[in-house]
C-alpha cells in the first residue's frame, strides 16, 4: 500500500538531509527505494489507467509495429531497467485485479 507520508515527505526529506551531510551511500539507497516504487508501482498502475481511459473513449490503441494510435504505456526512465518488478516486494498487482465498471484490464 502506498504511504504518501513515508515515500514523499519523510523519505525525500531524508534524501535532502543525507545529501547535505555528504552521505552519498544513504542518498543512493533512499533513491533506490523511490525508484523501485516509481518503476514497480506508479508507472505500471498508470498503464492500466491510460489503457482503460483510451478504451472508454473508443480511441485507437497503438500496437507497436502493427497500428498507430494512443500510447497506453507510461514512459519508463532508464533507471527502471535496473528493477525486476516480479521480484520486487510490494510491487503493483493491479494488472491482475478487476477494474470495477471498466471490467478486466484493457477491455
């Protein structure tokens, strides 16, 4: 579950404090936590929202190499390539859940 206070307020405050103190190892560790959440939770969940929104609006979905249309995958920074989200504790499982009135993902 996303804890805004921990991830955004406390953790980023710690990053700033450690950076000012010159503790580069601590900064790298804390940024790894932030990037893990961003790459394995935030961005995959945006993919679902974008795909459902495009389908609800009856927009043409881009299929790479097949059709042009709306991109439904949030861009991933190079940092995300360092994470295997299938092995990341707490990674998003929303893709396997029912989206209520939207139905199954992508429908």
